[in-house]
C-alpha cells in the first residue's frame, strides 16, 4: 500500500514535469513521423507487401524513438541533483522505478495513438476494426520497452557517452519485444485480421519477467 | 608456474585428440560428406560460449550480493571468453553454410539468436569501458549482465517461434538430429577439450583483471603520497 | 574430398581467433606487470 501511494505521488510529479513543457512527447512524435515517412522510400508502400513490412517498421521506429525518449529519465534527476532527495523521500526505491516506467509507458502510448492514424493512412492499412486489440499489443509492447528502458537509463546515466550508450544497451535487449509485437501487429494488419495469442502471451511474459528483476534489483541500480 | 604449464599441456593434448577424433574417428556424413566436420568446432564452441556466459551471469549475481572485486574480475573474464567462443561460432557458421545451403548467411533461428547474444555481450564489455570508477563499473556492468542473461532465453524463444519459416538446416534442424552415436561422442569430447581451453583463457584473463585491481590501488597510493 | 578447403579454412580461422586472443591477453598482462613494477619502484623511492 505504501508502495502504491508513494508511486502515485511520484507519478504525479513525472506527469506534471512532462506536461508542463511536453518536450518529450513532441520530439518523440516528430521523430517517429520522420522515420515513417523516410521508410516509405525504401520500398513500395502501397503494395500488398507493405502490410507485412508496415508493422515491423512501425515498431522499429518506436524502439528507436523510445531509446531516445528514455534518455532524460534519470539524467534529468542527476543533472538537477534530485535523485538522492528522491531516494530519501520513499521507503521503497521500487516506487521510483514504478512511477517512471508507468509515466514512460503512458508517453509511448500517447505517441502511438497519435501516430497510428497517420500510419494507417500513409501505408493504407485499416486499423479501426482491430483497434482494441492493437491497443492491447501496443500497451504490452510499450510496457516492456519502458520497464527495460527505465532500468537501463538508470545504468547509462552513470556512464560516459550516455546519449550513445543507452540505445546500444537497450536495443539488443529489446529483440524479443520487436519480434513478438511485430508479428502480432502484422497479424492484426492482415487482410483477414486475427489475434495471435501466442505473441500476446509472450509479451506478457517478457513484461512480467523484467518487472520482477527490476523489483529485485531496483535498489542496487540507484546506489550512490 | 609449473602447474600452469602442466595444465596448458593437458589442454593442448585434449584439443589435439579431439581434432584427431573429429577428422579420423567420426564417420563421414552420408549427406554432407567432409564439410560436416566443421560441426565439432562450431557446435562445441557454441556450447562453450554459453557455458562461459553462464559463468559470467553467476559472477554478476555474486558481485551484486557480496561486492567482492573477484566476482567482478570473474564476470568480465567470462564475458570476454564467451565472446571469443561466440565469435568463432559466427565465423565458422557461414563457412559451413556456404557449400551446404549455397548462401553465406541464413537468418536461421540459432544463427540469428547467437548474433543477438554476441551483440548483448559486446554491449556489456562496452559499458565497462565507459565507467571510470571501479566499484561503480563493477556494479553497473554486473546489473546489465544480469539483465542480458535473463534476456537470452527470451531472444532464443522469440526468434525460434517466429523466424523459422526459412529453409530448415539439415543437422541443426533439431538439436543434433541425425547424428550418429560416434559423432555424438566426438562432439562431447570436443566440448570437454574446449571447456579446458575456456578455463585456460579465463584464468589468464582473470589474472590480468586482478592485476588491474592492484594497479588501481597503487595509483591511489601514489596520488595520496 | 570436396569442400576440404572450407573445412580447413573454418578450423584455421577458429584456432586463429583463440590463439590471437590468448596472445593479446598475455601481452596486456606483460605490459601491465611492467607498469606495476615501475609504479612500485617510484612509490618506494618516494618514501
């Protein structure tokens, strides 16, 4: 209970910081938009094939965007020297991670919901009939990205070359997310769409596994 | 000194025997002929690499719990030797694939997951070079090592589940499918010899890392003086 | 004896990688040992 209430307080702080400037959201959205448009030059985006490729490039763009978006997550605390204050304010350091990863998941989901219509129009795929399933997949995928990304940004914030380091650490780690969510999304973009439960289950397992590790190791990640 | 020379000689002897066995004791494969003999080097290296990464993971865990430098030393040594063995897997893979499948690289489940595994541990070693302070470097890389190792089964699982519509390799289709018992014995013997080699390399690398620890202490003393 | 070259190349490359790694670790160890000796000397002279 104490964990939940302190998480709620911290989450409120995260959201307020972001929505004051909306820096992260705007830059991430524009970045994904650029990638989606540029990708269309590498193959014929109107062909039947784009249904298969579309899902993959959408997820790839999101992963790249996330690895940039998660950068300031701990860096901001460090440059403002607020991390130690943050740590003192809560009894369980897991609350800090929980608040940050929930906030990051929300940011990613918002970006995705903004971009999905654009993507659907540009690549000529229908998203409306399967929208609720798409939201589920995007939620599970973004949650996985945020869990690992938040943890690794706590690591990369303490190293040199941090801006370059986070994508290097994060992207190979996210291979399973990329493969699974691409396949599930592609199945939903199909001419006769279907839900690939195997993939949904896989994403849930990924999220659960890394959430557990983060819960176990969180306090060490924030050690001074 | 004497002991290390002796153990090195034992390892060289084992490796020589396994080389002899791979070429002259194991029968020639009916379908692939001579080329399949790369299997012994290729598969045994893969198993040894995985063993090494497992040692790295255990060392990482022990470092986080106990905070003794020696677990950090073991971790980086095992990570590096694992990377060496995986490199051999990735280099010998295409040499084998080319005459058999007609292409250098196939995005086969195992080859691809091994590549991702290789990238993960490259990142692990890269992270170490980017943190100055020894204790912090040890802790951060140990934590990343744990994350990376937990990711390995997920990488293998996801790639295997979704990326297998490609032509299935003959021998690697299922683990050791179609291997004759003598081939199995030779393969396990080669693995044993490779584990010896791994131990040798690991010990050498561990000594180097321990000396680095000494150097850091001396440097601190010098600065204090 | 088809593909003998490939088998030969694979084994050569494999063993070269191991050997090169072994040499590189030995050389790094040697360089470090000298460095430590040098520092120890300057430390004892400083006292």
